[in-house]
């Protein structure tokens, strides 16, 4: 293959150029830590949780236990990971560990509410405050709420706390009615 005449001078200059000086590192190279396989598996999103991973405690931090019927409100819950593995945080994180609630109805029946994800990973021995989103029941009066952790699609943790919530009608009359400010 021949070099076009108009490129021949550039190719010759390249081939006749003196060697480059030795390259100096602008910054030190990062060190790479060795991670054992069991540590990788312990953080895998598809890992199985053992019974020891479901140990936790919850504490309701709000003093104002009132709620408007059919309206949303948050209650601050302190979540403590007493288990042996880290729980991931965020909406898409797996395994899906959430703070959930259920309304205790007649004869102790539980009506499940929504679930709120942890805002950040929670290591064993650590605690975090999670603003639990709660939808007020439709009826006015005194209701009992049960708050627990849930491993989505798997099981409840069984560390539930209960509180009595006073549910009142919205300003202007009907429960859940929207009023102008």
C-alpha cells in the first residue's frame, strides 16, 4: 500500500521523530482493596435474609398523634437495625426493606397501608429516622395503628409498635374535604 504524496512528509516526520521521554505519573494510582466473596454475597441484592437479619426495633417519635380522615400525613419513626446484615435504602434497592403500617380494625383485623422505603442504607447497629407516609382512615374517631418493618413480598419483621391515633374531620365538614387556605 502506498502513501499519498501529500501525506508522505507527515509520515516521514512521524517515523523520524525522537523517542518520547519517559512518562511521569501525574498522580498516584488508586489502591484496590481485596474483598472476600462472603462480603460480596452479603451485599448482593439477590441474597437470602436469615432470621437474624430480621431483628429490629422501632420508635414512634411524634407527640401529635392526630390525623385528618382520608388525608396524608407523615409520622417520624426511628428504625434501628439490630440484625446481622445491611439493609439497602432507596426505592429500587433490593432486598426491599420498608417501613409499613396497618390499621387495626374490629376483632383485631389488620388493614394494610402503604410502605415507605429507607432513605439510605442502614448498617447493623445503626439507626435512622424515616418519615412514614400514612393515609388517614375514612372514618372519624380513635383508631389504632400498627407500624412494622416489611421485607417486600416476603414477610413482616414482627417488631411492630402500636399507637392510638385521633382521626378528625377536615375543616369545613366532610372527612377528606379539601378547603382553600
